[in-house]
C-alpha cells in the first residue's frame, strides 16, 4: 500500500526527515511513534500530498506522490493534528463540501455523509454549527471528513490530542473500527496509545525509522525484563508481615532483582501490595513460590513500561527527552560563549 | 468544475459573516454620498456627472476589492483549513480560481447595486447607454484586477491584516506609476503610464471610450496575479 524509499524532507537547511524507508501493507493499522519534532507530522504530510518530498520516492497504492499527486490525494484521507474545520458551517454542510472536493459524485454525497456520520457517531450533531461543538466532536468530524470519500489510506495525526479519557476510549474504538476497510497510519507520541490501537509500531527518531515491529517484539528486542505487580493476603497477619513473608519466598528465585513494598491496593487484614522487578518472564514461578509459602494471590499482573522502553529505544535511557534538549541548548550556548571570548586568530 | 465548489463555499462564507455585508454597505454608502454631493453642482453636464460617478466608484471598488479578498487564503492558512484544500484532489489553480470567482462575484454584485445612480442621470439628463455600460465594464475590470492583487497578497500572508497591507501597498504603487511616468523621459514615460493601474488605463472607461488595449491590460493584469498566487501555493508544497 505504501512504499517509502530514501525519503528526505528539508525545511530550508534543516533536515526534517531522512533517510526514511519503510513499507506498509494493505489493511494494516500502523502507529507512527516519536517524540515531538521527530518528523512524524512531516512524514504524514508527505503521505497526504500536503508537502512534496525533497528527494526519495513515496508511492501510495502504486502511485508516486510527486508524479501523480491528484490521484494519490483521491485515495488518501487525512486528519491533521488540527482538524481543518470551518466553524461557520454545519457538520452536514461541511462533510458534503469535503465529499464534493474529493470527487464523490453529487448524487452520492448525501448517502456518504449519512454513512460516515453514523460510523463516527455524529448524526445527532449533523445540523449544528461546527463552531458550537466540543473538542471531542470536532475530532470526530475531522475523522469523518477524512473517510467521507472512502479512501484506501487514512492518515491520522495525533487523533487523541486534547481529548478527555472517555473521548480517548471512544476515539480508540473509532480508529479500530477503520481496520479492514482502510489502511490506517496513526501518529502519536504516547506509546500506550499506539500499542492499544495499532497492529505494528514504527518508531521514528530524528527523521529516521529507529525501530519497527509489534509491542511484544519491542519488549523482546530491548530485553529489559519486566515488573510484576502483586497483591497478596495472609490471614491473621499484618500487611508488613505478609510483605516480609513474600519477600522471603521470592528471594530464592534467581531472576528476581528487586522487591518493592507499596501501599496496599485494597483495604483489609493482611493485605500487601508489592512490585517485583525480574530479569525474565517468571510469572509462573513467582506464583508458585507465593502459593507454596501459604500466601493468597489477589492480583498478579505484568506492569507495562512502554514509555521507558520507548525512551531506551531512542537511546535516551530514562532521561527525559526535554531535559536532553535543554542540555543540548545549554551546551550550544556555552560553546558560543567560549567562541566569543576567544580572540580572533585572523591577521589584522 | 472543482473551482465552482470552492467558489460556492466562499460565497456562502461571505453571506454568513457580517464582513461581506459590512464592506458592501459601507462602499454603497460612500458611493451614494459622493454622488449626492457631485449632483449638487448644477453647472455640470450630465456626462460629466456620470464620469465623476465612475471615478468615485473606482475608489470604492478598489478599497472593497482589497478588503473582500484579504481573507481568501490568509484566513484558510490561519485557521488551518487550507489543509483540506491542499490534500483534496484539486489543483492549486482551481483553488485560486474558486476563491477569485467568489470575491469578484461579490464585488461585481456591489457594483451593480450602484446602478440606480447612473440610471437617475440617464432618466434626468443626456447620457448614452453605451457610456454607462462602458463605465461599468471599466469598474468590473478594475475590480477583477484589484481582487487578483488582493488574492495574491492573501497567498503571501498568514494574517488578514498583513494581507490587506501588502495588497494596498501593491495597488497604491501601481496607481502611482503615472507619477513616475511624469518624472521620467521618453520612452520610459509611455512604459510606466501604460502600466499604471488607474490613471491612464481607467480614465477612458470613465468617459465612455471603449479601448481594447485597456481591456487587454486589465485582463492580463488579473491573469498575472492569479497565476502568481497559484505559483505561491505550489511553492509552499516544496518549501
């Protein structure tokens, strides 16, 4: 569906992306993951033919985006990070306008608008002015305009940006609902969001694909181990005694690196909560050891550490990217200061 | 034709927003007041009064043309809605043409609403229908050229205010070319006066003289600025 080879995009002298090569097959839901400024939006804008590449080849459904942009645009639906909505139009008028712009025959426009309004659950607000809608509904209208012409490829740039938790859940369902009928590319800087909705993750860093695969593969690649969350109960004992007993039971397992006692997740006698850091997946062994020690297991689950995995993948360890950038700026300022203080060596 | 879909949407925006109505109302009011004072001079011949009307109306047309066109592309860029057009299977020239048609259509409507004044001169005085028609042709051509300049300025700026300032500067420069023409010696004086937006090229229409050179001048000027606006849009994809 999408073939990108040696793609470069420069803004003036600044390289935004490149060299970037990847391939996305038809029907896939792919998440483009990266920090702010990594090149996600530029990549998506090139896919949507909003921007033209500086060099390299981008083909969508076999069509080159430079040579046949109009045909590519007819096959792509694009939701930018800021939905392109006219506040003075009603939802129905706007979707009809978007459909007509994208080659939907006049006789079919009303049906297409009704179909996408139903799919995105905006039928109730179809006759309201867009300017009067909530952010969540505006985002839905944005998705509706992206699919109103039945595109083969749907490109969504940060579709959950600014949504509340309930709206995020609804948006996830909506994006999942696009699977099958469309190939979908979604960008986000939130790894958990991508892993919830996508079949495959493309991690983009400094304009390049840093990694590609599923969340499980990502975890395996990093060999980081995992953390196990435990809630245990020992009848007739205090929470501290339960925690001590668990710690003793787990100390015999070679994979266990650290046991941390947390605030009890539930109220009740003898209930303790722990977090166990292990170097490999030993959840069964942990469960057996605890049961053999006479402890009741109320909860045993793997904690997701996707964000830290993501940062590690980008070579930043657990250091926050913003802190790194600030440090780079400081280093640059220091360098300039030293240069300014150094007398010129050029002859007078 | 895809340009007409955009033109329809833009006309709709003019009708819904108070801006379009306010600009038209203000221009008509100024036109009416100027015509009233011009008509108080009883020594003036009716043909002179008509010429004065077309002169005054040209100023209102230029100002209204700039104000109506300032939002065309600048507002789309400011609001981010230009992405909808940029990612639709539609050529940049159709975007520009659709925008131009809407703004020019509103401006022409505004000019036609002034027709009661020349009609009064026609009924009470001695002027030919040809003078009125040629005068309106001049106004419409001038309006098209100024709208195209305003559209080009709007393609350069993100803010409507900046767009109208750029457009006004360009129109003023082109009007003042006749002053430049006076200051330079032949053959440059002919060159500059031939390029002047108003003086040399518009006055014949005011007095009812139809010149195909002048018609061609305004049509070429309009085409040049519409083409320039299209090139600006195309260049933005490569930037």
